[in-house]
C-alpha cells in the first residue's frame, strides 16, 4: 500500500471528532440560553420580588416592610405587573427613621410598560411608556416630625439614575385616610390622578412650564373630608385639569366645630356652603412658585355665616403661608347669602350678585390707591338685607342694594328703619325719653361716592346724596325723665364727628313727617304732620378745606304743615363753629290756627277756638345758648281756650280763658286795616339736652306768642317749658 493512500484514508477520521465537538459546544450554548430563559422565566420574578422587598426595608433603614403577592415581568415587552402590594410601617423602627411618615398602603395592581432597559444599563434618563396603579388604599397615621433631607425627588432615584421620563402615569380608584384609626384628620373616598409627559429629572424640575415635573395633570376627587383648625371641611366632588386650565368644585361645605354666635371668638368661625365653584383659565405651573393666576373665579349658590375673630388679620396674611400672591382677572358670585356675627350691626344679606375685576391679593394691594378689597373694581347687587341699628333697639332693612365702585354709585331701594319695641318700652329700657323713629324710604341714591374712604376710614365723601319719598314717624313719651346727655342733633355735632363727612349736595324729595308726643298731662298724644317736604342742602361737610364761616352749609326746604299751610325755610350754618351758630329764615302761608289743635290740645291744654293766619315771616339766629330773632305774624280773629287734664274747659279755666283773650291776646295783627304790623320778638333759652329742632320750635312759639300780645318774658318762659 502506498503512502498517499494512507494519508487520504486517515483525513476523514480527524474531521469527524472536530464536528462532534462543535456540535457539542453548540448544544451546550443552546442549553445555556435555554437555561437562562428558563431562569429568567421561572426565577427572575421571584428573585426580583424578594429583591424589591429587601431594598425597601434597607432604603428605609427598617422603617417600612414591603410585601408583594405577585410580580410578572416581560423582557420582550419591557413591562412588569405587580399585584397584591402591601407596605407597612414596622413596629419598633429605629428612632432615626422618624423623618419618614407612618403609613399603610394596599395596592391592588401596578402595571409598568415600555421601560428603556438600554438606558438603565447606560445610566441615562430612562424612558417609560406608562405607569398605572389601580385600587389603592393609603392610611397615613401621622406626618413626620421633620421634613427629611430636603433633597429633590429626582436626586433620590434608585441605581443612581439621572431621571425618568414617563409618558403616562395614572392612579385610579385611590382611597386615602389621614389620622389615627379612630379619628381621621382627612379622608378621600375616591381619587384619580393622571399625568402626561412627566420628566423626573433636574431638567424637569427647572422647566417652569411644568407642574410637578408633568406637562399635563388631571385630578378627580370625590367625598373628601378634612379637619381644619376649628372646622370640618367636606367636598362632594372636585376636578382639576391643567390642560383645560380649570378647577371645578361641587358641594363644598365648611362647618365650624363650635356654632356661629353673636360673641366674637379668638379665631373666626365660618359656616360655608358652596354648591358650585369654578376657577377658569388657571396657570397651573405658577402654583409651584406660590402664585395662583387665573382668568376668573365663579361661585354659585353660596351661603356664608361667620363670627368675626377678636382680631381679624387681613386675608392676604391668612393665605400667605399657602399662596403669597393671588391674581384673578374676574370674580363672579351669584345667588349667595351672607350673615356676619360678632359686630354691632350683625348684617344678613340675601341673593348676592357680585362681580370684581383685577383681583390681586397681596400685601401691596391691601390699601394701595386704585384697589378696594384687593380688586380694581366691584359691582354688587343684592336682594333683601338686614342689620341691627343701635342694637337692640332698631332694625334696619332694605329690599335691594346696588353698588358700583368704579362709577361711585350706590342705590338702596325700600329702606326701612323700625324699632324693635314700643315707645314706652324703648324709653323704659334706655331710662329716659327717646325718639321712637320709624322710617320708610323707597329710594336712596348716592353719586360720586368714594368707596375707598367709606370702607377704609368710615368717611362719607360724595357729590350727591338723594332721598326720595321718605315717610318718617317719630313718637315720644313725656312721662319718662329727660335724657341727661346733650343731644347730638345739632349743627356743631357734625363738626365733632370722628369721621369725615363731605357731601356736596343733599336732596330730599316728597318726604312726609309725622310727629307724635304724649305729654304727662294726657293719655292722648299730640300729633303734627309735614307733607310734601322737599329740600336741598349744599356743602354738607366737616372738612376744614370746604367748611368755614365764609363757606357755610346752605339749604332751603318747603313743605305743607298739617295739610294746611305751605312753609318755606332757608338755613345757613358753619358746621365747624363750636358754638353751633346758625341762622334760619322762613315763612308760612295762610292757614287756620285750628290746624295746630291736634298738637297743642293734648300737650299744652290749649285750643284755638278761632283764628286765621294770613302770613308769617321770621328771621332767627341760634346757637348753643339761645334762639333770638324777629317774627312778622299777620293774623285775625285769634281766640284761645284753656283746658283741664280731660281737655275740657272747667269753671276756673273759663275764667282764665276770658282773662287771656281779653287782656293778653291781640285779636288781630294789625289791629285795624292800614295799621302797622306788630312784630314779635323771638327769644328762648337753649336746653342742650334737646335737639336743635326743639330750639327752632321754641323760637317760633316765643315769637308767635309775643306777636299775639303775650309779654316777652312770659312768652319766653312758655316757649321753654317742657
């Protein structure tokens, strides 16, 4: 056999073992892959579940304990699903973990999909398509004693990752409870949160267009209960959407733990019920910078009852800890009602319709020019409103109110002032005689009113104040002592007011006045009426820039006395004169003297049997000391009759009547046609406990008596008698 044949026959023998070895390696590699796949499928999930449980305990330094019932991963789909998650605060946790809150979490399911595994290996920002948590219950027993490290959330990610970019995040059917097992401080029965394009990184934190790292956020809440200082807050439903830029709230209720009362408390007590609230055009990203900026705030169907605190801080101070600045383009309130306790007025207002523009709630606009209650302008319309006046003696009410701060307009309709008790009970409660006043005013209009001066300093500054169709009834009971204090119904009292009054013109149209007085001598009250009273006052002011002797208050008025005589009066007064000096001029047209009997018979025991006034004219100067002046009274056929306490002429009174008519009284003035008219001297001492209107009456009485022939000293004494 040759050598060549030997070599050729040996070659196949060496090639076959190599092929068998290659197949063995291939099968071995394939077996390893299969084993790896089997390990991933059957052992990765349990290992990862245990690793997560251990990591939570380690990261929290033993504070928390995590339990996962089921975990499924899919490397092909880059997803993971976790079910039956329980997170508990471990009993006896180390003291250095007190910065972590005490909580309990039960999560039904958590699905994570589209995880960028390559970015994890490269330590880059990891993209994640979606994270969805469903059916979660959270109980937070108490907040941590400290705020923790204060590091931003993105700097505490696992594996040292620089960030996460989540396309979609959702928390569905979440129930939250804050507080102990037996006493909840806050509770949310149902909540849903959705966020899109959430960039949890340094770049996301620096992006001012994002809200909580997210480009879009939507929150839905249902059945929320929270304990606030002194109050319990309840919310039926609430929705927030950064995409539509709105917050919708329904069924908001704030209940004080102690009821609203008339006595002030250290902190405010607020009872609030709002059926529908809407915050539109909200710039949600600005909330992270402590600014609430929105286009409009709408409140519908609100009801508010509040007891004011002993010391009421401005609203911007109360909100400074939460929102240092609030900017809202417009505010609208409709169908609201407000009741305020803790003030002497105790107002209650129904059917409020309020709009405001340019609301800027901050310390800078609290008292800044151009702002009123933090807004550029307010308009207000209300239904019926009530308030106490000189409580508990009077009640003030009006059927409608309109106000426009930009135009300076204020209008009230059907204003009523009514006593809460009878004239005798009012005098008995006060311990002295007092006016029992009832007012019915169909219209009150104010033009060019300075609302800022009124609401901030209590000053009344306006161009015109107009009262239309007023009906005023006053009653007094002379059986009680006279008020020991000086009357404030006098011109100089206006100058001593602690606030500024400056009204360019006061107009009174078609008023009616009925005055009733019961004297000690008779149970029958004396009555006097003035109809069709119309008047104008100019420069009604206690501002030294406008009021002086050279620029006094001036005014004129007309009316019909006892439906018989038309009267006219002209007034001139320096309201800053400490002596209250002023002048009154006036006249009365023809009237029978018997028109005065309804007043003088029961109060003075005098009846005019006859007498006809042709015309009366007078000029009077008055002050804090006396009234003096001159009266020109033209009359004829004057006859008096003196009466007893039963308002009947007794025997002695008949004699006195004959003497008075025969000796003292002048029957006619002038006595004969063509003779000179006898003037009457008006002189009467001022009693400061009585109003200036009593002094006017005293002067008229003294002048009329002196014109009728009563000697001046006696006329003065009779005019001054109570």
